[in-house]
C-alpha cells in the first residue's frame, strides 16, 4: 500500500528545447588515416618503432592496417586544432591483448604536446576481439591548441592490436546556435515575472561572412501557428534576441524559433530546434514542488532556497515510518541526520526501490523539511538502466511526482559526453510526466559540461581535489573554483547550478578534508555563483566506511559527521544572504594583493557581494577567496595579503564564522581594510554602515 500522498499542482505544459540540433562533421583532420601510404614499409605521418608494421593481410578496409606487436611503444600523429568540438574514432582488432582494464591499447587525444596537462582516452581495449569501432568524444576544446592522436600502448600490454580507418573530425557548430536564457525553468513564463523571452544566439554562417545574413526570431502558437511576436536583427557572431511574451495566453504552448536568413534570397539557411514556452500563473509556484525564479534561485514549494544536501548510499528501505525515523534521524540510528541542516537528500542506491517505500521515506524527510531526488542515472560509459522505475514506468514517475517530498530525479552522474543524447531524451520524458520537478546532473567539470546545458534542469560539477597522497604544497583546491565557474559558463549564468563537494577519503593515501578546507571549498563555490551545495557522501565508500561496520559510530565517524554538520549549519545560517541578489551598488573593491611583499593581480582574490539594494541598513556580505594562482604542488604556498577599499566608512567589519573583527583605516574618500588569506582560504566579511 502506498503511503499518504500530498498532491501538488502541476503546470499544464512542460517546455524547453524540443529536439537536439542535427550533427554535421567536418573533414578528417588526420593525414594518412587509413595507413595506405607507406614509406620504407611503414605508414607515413605516424610515428613508428620496434613492434609496429604495416599489415596487408589483416585489414578493416583498403589494403593496409597498422599492426602493433608486444613491446611496441605508442604511435602518434600531431595535429593543430581550433577551438571547437571533436570526435575521435578508429577501428581496432585485438588478439590476446593486455589484461582486462589494467593493460591493453587505447585510442587517445592528448593535449600535452600543446602544454595542457589533459588527455581524453578511450576505454582500455584488451583480449581477443574482431574489428570494432571505438569512439572518443564529443571532446570540447576551448582554445586553439596542438594535440596528438595516440594509438596507445597502455601499461606495456602483451598481445597484438591492429588499427585502421582512424578519424578525427570536428563536429561543426550549427550556422545558428541558440540557448534559452529566459524563461529559465522548462520554458515556463510566470506572469508575475519579466515577460520578455531572451535567447542567446551564436552565428557561424556558411562562408564566414555574417554581413550576408539576418537573424529572424519568431514566437508562435504551437497548435495554430499564429505568430505573437517576432524580431529580425542583423547577424553578428553573438547576440541576444528578445521576444515579447505579453500576448501569450495561459493554457497554450508556444514555440520560440530562431533562424539564419540569407539577405540576398530571403531564404532560411538554418533553423535551430525550437524551445517550447508557456505562460503560467505566478501563484502556481506556491503549489509546485520545484520551480525556479527569475533570479535563478531554486524554489521549493513556493519558497526560494539555497539548496544544501547530501548524497547517501547503502541502507535498506521499508514502508514502515518508524524504520525511516530510526534509520535516518535517531541519535542511535545509521545516519543521525537530526543535526544536519539540509533541505535535499539523495540515495543513489534506491533507484530500484518501490514507490510505497519511497513515499514512506519522503514522508519522513518532509517532517524535517527535506526534499528527495530519486535515482535513474547514467554513469561513466553506461547509460541509465532501462529497468530503473523512473525510466520504465510512467505510473511510478507520476506517483512520486505527486508526493510533496519529491524534488525530482538524479539522472546524470559523471557520464561520458557520448551519452548526452540519451540523457536529453530521458529529460524530455520526465519533464512531461512530472512538470513541477527538477532533474539533477553531476558532471566532471571538463569543457564537455557545456554539451549538457539542455539535458537537465540543474547542472553541477563535482570537484574532489583531495586525491591520493597530499603533496608538499597541499591539495589543489583551485579545482573547486575552476569547475564551478565552468558550470556557470555552460549555462551562461542563466540557470541555477550547483557544486558537489568532497566529503570522503579519495584513495587509501588520501584523507578527509579538514573543517577549514570544507569551509573554503563551500565559500569558493558560492563566490563562483553556485545556487546550492551537495556533499558526497554519507554512504558506502565515504562516511559509512569509516568504521569497521556501517552500523557502528566510532569516534572518528562522529567527529567527521560533526565537521560536516558545522559547515552545513554555517552556510545555512547565511541562507537569507545567499538568496539576495549580487549588489549593483558601488561597495568598493580589492585594490591591492601582495605575496611575500610582491604585488599580485587583484583578481587573484575572487569576490561576490550580497546586499539588499533596497535597504539602507542591510549589511554588505563580501564573500572572498584566494585563488592561489602561484600554486605549486612541490612547494608550500605562501599567504596573500589583500587590501579592500570601501566607498564609505563602515560602522563595523566582522568576519563571519571566525569570531573576529577588523578595524577599518580611514581615507579621504572612505576606508580600507586588510586581511590575510592562506592558500585557497576564504573569508566572509559582514560590513555594516
């Protein structure tokens, strides 16, 4: 029997991008990619050496393949690449090659020849296999660079491998590329918020001459085709299109479409897939489980929230409320969440759990003000399991969506970019079945995160910088800021996005983050714009694994839980501040940064300033962190001293969570104050006037 349901109102139409744009490829950028041209019996344009040979007996196509014998080194070809998106592929055959995932062959695009310490490998190819096509990508390259394609000997593999028909092609950008900036949640234009639809447009015209084209945007009724707004602008490499949605009627869906038009013929050269938009009553947000307001804040049941949540795994499940009360909340239970000031919970082992057990879980969470995300996710190279109930049962999705404790679905977990089309299809289905929910994606903060911008409602990256043994210079916590900033860029700062932060020991040589490191990582993500924070994890491989038994709370486990609770509580205490807009007033600036007496760029101290600009008494909250641009893993990083210049003399300056105050120095035009930042350290200044 399913537990008590609390039916929430749903918008009548779920909108957003209606289809992915078509994929078109440029020419193969590799020389002698089929190995047919030989010199001295070896393929031209590819490095060779002992163990490499041209094989005319075993081929995928043509007359020749490139054969690798045991002991052969990696063969490579260097290429010059422009910023863009690429796909690497090759046909590979193997015989007794390597050993499982520990050795074999890989197909790799390596950026180290261009001075960038990054590379994109295929899976390890081992064993005995007939010709198979292996693909790497799509791979996003943010800047022009030198790269190399590797036919890689991975870890000294035994056995034989044959390579043929290697291809590196650019996935050509569409002539007109579009991203819906606003409305920022499933195409819903709430009538108490701005009524102008905004679309970000990038033009890559045939022939490269934007002057030959115009950009035509149209807002039309999806059923009747009646045009309610339109605009034509001279094409430019980048522009923002605006359409007036005032004439849209509630209860009807509309399509916002952008086309590139040839001026000489007035013919449409390219049209990006439409975004579906619909008008909804502002009052509907009060009864929707999840929505997003015009300021990109996640709204839970009508209330804007800064999302604070945890991942979990393991545990059983039950329909009995007392099971959940004991397991999650009891001071003697398995999880002891009562002191953790969260509003979001995710257990990724519950993807197969029945709806009645999840209803009982959500009933328990709701008693503590917490919402739940159910799992049905892709991971790494594996698409979402079609047996996940959220992917196989419409009834299951509708049942969960009708519960007041359901926030939505966890659908994407560090998935390879090749899985993005499948995740987009899943998103289309879920937003239709449960329009007032959200889907959540946690991805590596690589450039490919931009490809997922329309495949989930909320994107996050999951930087885990405390990996392996700690270097002399400490762990590189800059990853948190860099990945969060890249997530913001992926959605053009026009959707809510989050950060998933480290709360586990990464490898046996690593350690848990200290309280100071957890604070620094949290505030770094906030400075870079995150609208919520999640922590991985309370479950298996993390906090549950600290003691010998997952049901035992040793002193170390209790101390770690207290550490997490302290950080979450500190951030939660700032929630009213975090929900404020960034100030548009002139508050001041970082005007000098020094390290060991030498000047550094003021941008090395990242800042975000929150303030109620309508208030004359609301204090300014300056969130600041040291980006530590001179970080060297082999050398301990020195502290930085930063001077802040204020436009007026404050009554007081306190440092949130640090139990200290700073006395300002008066100047002719206002005041200054100075503070010290350790490597990657963050501070929150409360400046009252």
